[in-house]
C-alpha cells in the first residue's frame, strides 16, 4: 500500500518565493512544520472562537472602505484566549490560521516534554474556552505501488486500460468528455509537465513546502490525476475518464526522504485542512480524496461545509470496507471500493476497477497501480462526465445513475439516463 499520512503542516500556504528580509521570520515556521512532519504524536490541534473584527482604516482612505465587510484575521479575543490556553496547558504554538467558514482560529500546539497527549487533549476538551481539541492525526493513501516502479512504456496503452473499457468509457465520450467540469484533487504533487497531462492542470498549489522539484516527482498524485484526465487523441499513452475536465491539484502530502525507497508518503490534519479551505474558495464542483484515516472533527467540519455547498465529494473506501474514518464516514461523501477486491458492503460504496490500473508515473512514464485510490479516481472522472452533460447534477443523482454496490457503472448508460427530463430534475 502506498502509505500516505496526512499531516497538518502549518495553517497558511508558504509563498513560492520570499524576499530576503523575510527569510529570518520564515525559518522558524519551516522548522515547526518540519517537526510536525517528522513526529506528529507530540502535537495537538485546537480551535477557539474568532469573532470578526473590523480593521480600522487609515486616515485619508477612500469612502469605499467604510461600511465594507470586516477583514478576517486573528482577533484580539482569539489572541488573548490562545495565549492563556498555551500558558495554562504548557503548550507551544507551532502553526496557526483563521478558518472563516467555521468562525474559529485554528492552532497546532506542541505539548510539553513528558506530557501524555491523550491526557492533554482530554484536559483541553474540558476547557470552556476551547471549541475543538484533537490530536494531530495520521492518514493513509489507499493505493498500492506497482511491484516494479521502474518499468517504462513507450507506446499507446488504451487496450491495456481494462477499467476504461469495462465502463464503456470510449463510447460515452461521444456524449461527454468532461469539458467544463472542474475537479479538485487533494493528494501529493504530480508531474504537471507529463506529456499526457499538458494543459489539464489549471492550478497546482503546494501546501507542504516550497520544493517544486519534489512536487513534480510525486507518484500518487500523478497516478490519480492521470486516471481522471489524461489527454486523449495525442498519439501517446492513455486516455483519462474525463480527458477534457479541468484539474486543480493541492499537494497536502509528501514523501519523507527516509521512506522514499518504499514509495510511502505522509500528510496530516493541518495540510489537509489548508487544502480543504483552498478548495472552498474555488468553483470546483467535484472533489477527489483518494486517502483515508481516523475520525477527525476539524476535517469533518470543513468537508461538511463543502458538501453543503453542493460539491460532489468522492473518497476511497478504507481497506476494511464500509465507511469508517475520515473522509469516508462524513455524511454526503460518495465512497468507492475496488470491484475486484473487498466484499460488497450493505449498499455503502460504488464498485469500480482498482486493481492493476494502467496510469501515469513521474518522469513521463506509465505504470500499473492498485487500490481504492485508483477506483475513486475513476468515479471522479465519471462524475465529471455527468456534470459536464448536466451542470446541475448533484451527488444523489450521481449515486443513483452510477448505482451503488452493484454491477460496474456503465458510462454510456449513465449519460443516456440524463435525458432532457432527467436533466431538468437534476438541475432543480
């Protein structure tokens, strides 16, 4: 399994480049982020109320600034509350950011040496000043790396795309190729310059670090985006399920140098929270989360906000099946399992191909990968085909049309189901 631990690595995205005068201030923040990435068990996540406060305008500013909405920053109330909480519980702030959609300020604290984290969290939860307290948690990407990651292919591979063929995708492309659909993918980085991805990724944000080279060498994100949106009819490689969809990629996961040899990656609650907040500011109607881990109140709250905004959220089914842990257990999430692996549960998950899926690999290569991560990517592509054909389609329609826990979805039949009458219903 391509292990990927989703770590909260700081509350605000690092700039791509910094002036020389800012370097001294940035280095301590990066040091804290490195500490969280290396050892999450010494950190907790805390939120406190952060009421909106108007930032006074400077004398001489235009009248247009008067009566405008307050700017959302860390207010004085939150500042004082957090300082008192840190003092009372012997905590040291590692990273922080405001979450406007939840009305809170979120902080990652490092606990004192010798302190027991479960006890610290229990004490924080009893503190009336605290809205939420939880451990900084670990998650896993739900895929298996190919046995030989160095295999390289140099000819068209459409005949090897078994899942693509099994879902009747090529025929469905007569009706929709995903043009106009916008999919957000929260994952590792990806090779944005891969020959089969050129022009497909419109946004690529690194919420982990400022290392562009490593971003382009990340495997899991390259695999997932390739399944969704690899370019068609370019004379090389494979064809994505939705080859004309727009992709926004948010790197919230990384590959630690010490584990690079076994192709595992890590991330945690904070990088993922940053990515979810970033998606909230876009028009992406579909969100792919090919990952899984324990229950996480902060992440669940953010994902619930996205679902309330009528986003279609596609998540990989956990290895044990069912809807345990984040994000699979959040109401409104469509979970996807491998048709040829885990047993079908009580109607919880879609089932699509996920074993030995041919997809893209870094360094402009192609390779096979397995796991519910790959299965989820197939369904995100199918959702894009439907959403492009009927922009008002919602998750209920997607689940109904694609089926749940039964036979493999048929992309052509799914699009045929979106007759003018069905489209009017979906758009209500």
